C-alpha cells in the first residue's frame, strides 16, 4: 500500500511540474498606443474668385480636423473650405463646406500614412480679398 501511495504522489508531482512548466508568464499590454497629433496653421490671402491649397502629411491613421479660425477684414464673410487627398498636382476633395464662416470645422478620418490637403476658396460671395487662417490637427 505504501508503494502505491508513493507512486501516486510522484505521479501528481510530475503532473503539477509539467503544468507549471507550460505556463507562459509573458504579460501582454492591452492598453492602446496613443495617437500623437500634430497641429498646423495655414494662412494666406484669398482673392475674389480665387482658391488656395495647402498640403500636409499624416503619419498614421486617425482623425483630421480643419477649423477656419480667421477671416479678415470681413470676419462675417462666407467662404468654402475642403479636406482631401493630395495626388501630387491637385487636391482631390473628400469633404467640403461651401458655407464656412469663422469657427467652422471639417472632421474626417484618415486610414493611414499619406499626403492630404486643405483648400479655401471663394464661393462667389467675396467682394474683396480676405486674409484667412485655418488650423489643421492630424496624426
């Protein structure tokens, strides 16, 4: 009987050792990596019937916002703003607001690294040139 009990204990210890040896104690982080954003300000002068395009690069996927922060001297003027992809020669519009005033914002999502553009343009309502400022926040 003693032989059977010793053999059974040995078998249990072997099973416990084998189980412990199979454990993987590697910790896996479940915290998402934060997306680092860049803020750029583009300024210029928009002429009557004119348009101005600014290019910028994104380094990862995430949200892109463009906010019209200034129109001067007529802060109540209405112009167009758009966000799009830069193809090397022009801005292919993806999102547009043809009735933008100061503090108007466009919000889009980019799926990866690439070249984008923001464009301001007269929608036929300007009677004189206007200085503008537009803030773009992107990954």
